[in-house]
C-alpha cells in the first residue's frame, strides 16, 4: 500500500487537537497548535512537489473497507482541482493560529481544538473519494464553526451562530437526500469516481441538480440564500472569518465542480443560463450592498458575495477560460479576502471599532499596515499585476463567450468593486488623521508580519507568474469539460 500522505494531511490537525486536550498552559496550547499547522502545511507542500500535473487521474489514492455491506469505503485522493484547495486550507490554518494569538484570551485550549478539528474536516472534504465519507466531513464542519462563532464571537454571536447552523443544515439535508438518490441510481455504491461514470436519466439529473444547487448555493453563498454570511462574518472572531472566507465558501463551488458538473452533465448544460443569471445577480447585488456599508467587516463580507459570483460565473460558463478562471479565483479569493479579514481583525484589536467613520490617517499612524492593506485592496479590485486580475480576466473572457449579458454584469460588478474598495481605503488610510487622536495605534509586529507576508507573496506570485497554478488544474479542468460536453450534448 502506498504511503498514506493524504491521511497524514487530513488527520495531523485532529491528532494535534487531541494533544492539546492534555496541555495546561495557554502558551503551550498556542505554540503546539502553531507547530501542528506548520507540519500540516509542510506535508501539503511535499504533496504538491510530487504532484503530477500532466494527468487528470486521481493521485495519492488510499482505499480501505469501512462498511462493506453498504458499499462504504474510506477512500482519499486528489486531482488538480482539489490539490490547490488542500494547500490553501493548510496555508490559512497556521495564519489563523497567529491571528488568534492575542485576540483569543479566554478558553484558549477549547478554541485551538475547534480550529484544528475544523481544519481536519475541511481537508477531508477536499480529499474524500467516497460520497458517504464526503458527507460526514461536510456535515461535521458545522459543529466547530458553530462553536467558534457562538462561543468566541461578538455581541450577536448566538443569533449569528444559529442562523449559520440552520441555513447550512437545511442545505445539507437536501444534499443528503441527493446522496441517497445517487446511491440507489448508481448501483448502490458511494464511490465518487464510479458515480461520475454513470449516465443518469435527464429527469433524475434535473431533480438532483436543484437539490445540490440549494445545498451548494447556501455554502457559496448565492443570492437569495446569502443572508447568513454577513451576520456570521461580523460576529465571528478573526480566525473564524478567515476560515469562512478562505475555505468554507469554496465548499459550495467545489461541490459544483466535483458533483454537479461531472455527475449531472446534461442538467448542468441545460441550466447553465440560470446559473449564469444567478451569478451575475450575486456579482452586482453583492457589490451594491458592499458599497452601502459603513462597517469595515460587513463591507468585506458583502464583497465576498460579489467575488464568489465571479467564481460561479466562470464555472457555469462551461468553457476552458471560464472554468480555469473560476477555480483560480477560488484560490485567489481565499488569499485576498482572508487577508482583508485578517487586517480588519488587527485594527479591531487596537481600536475595538469597525466603523469606517471612526478611522482616518492610518497611513501616518501605521504605515506598514496601510501599505500591505493597499496591496490586498488592489488585489481585491483585480488590479493588473495582482492575483485576482488573472482569475478575473479569465472569468470575464469565458463569461462573455458564454453569455454577453452575464459578462456585462460582471464588468459592472468589477467597477462597483473598485468604487467600494477605493472608497474604504481612502477613508481609512488617507482621510483626516482622526484615528491617532482617538486611539493608540501601533504598527504591525513580527507575529502579525509572519501571518501577512505569505499571503502577500501569493498575491504577487499569482499576479506575475500564474503558470504553476494553472498547470496544476489544467489537465483536470480539460477532462472535466470533456465529460460535461460529451455527456451534456445528449439532452
């Protein structure tokens, strides 16, 4: 049997969480959690270093019997699509630990345990090749995130946690029904690769498409099932917001890529116009909502709705440029928006206010902070030379090729993004120097720089040289498109 690299990647954070339970000192808990997440990141780097970019086949496959009577197996594997998100999850894991170093000052052990368990479950989602195993990881993620919001969140944390839980649970129940239908229509197996090879009747595909759509749309989130997101982001601690924006929102888009497109190709082609319309709505509506915000965290939260609209637009453009752009933009959004939530958390620790009106003159009070904030702000608005420009350009190119109106709406969304992001930065960093008079502002320290720099590196790296990242996903994307168009042309 091959070396179980993926099992190590998935369960190293869980093992670390178990170790934390026996530690007494908060400092020991913090350093151990950091060490575990750094080890996990090193394992992911080793995985990428030996990843074969020339094939679409699953790699590092592990298979063991679990419940043979029901056709359930413990099966892990990754392709070019999932490899990128396994790495992203591990990258953000240790950044979340650093972001929580001072911000979480009560029940530190319990928080770090929740954080590590959350990381293990998210990695499991991206690695699972058994549908039942996937569902276990997918559903179990609700628990640690619910705790992170409900226990360590802001003043409205209980309401936000319940709203998050109920929305995502409702979507998950529909997903479970779809899983059961697939099980019986696919020869009583949960093997994702075997189910992908099945040719389901169009009527069944249509039913499953909408069941999956609701489940995945809640996670993305798409309009109109997006209302849980601003509450969850605003009330969550900084690490919770980074995980929500960086990884959890990607779960819905990943579901479209792993299930809807390859398993339901006829329905995906048939309903692609609907999905493009919903994506365009999210892009423009999210941008307008962000433009109206005075709360710094809400602005970034609503911008996520708009940016994830670009992702789904690229996916359902169903062409190479759109799909590669959508997947790359998923990675870019995790880096850039995760960084923006980190910056909101850093300034909130210093001032205990998120109102944009309370800020001004940060460029003089904290010049290093504002320089890096400028970098991530420009990245979020897809300035040439930054990571988001590459992804957004590919999405726009694919979107216009698929549907002119959807492409035009995306351009409008990009203009709105420039308006609310530049407006925010002008007020916070370049406005009247009121912040220095009201608050004692210090610039970023070494620990905070350690969290910021890796994200800044990927903003510049992907922006100037995206080839290595596109190479990882290229073979898998071409194979996925071939599956969709070969089978989808029959409806």
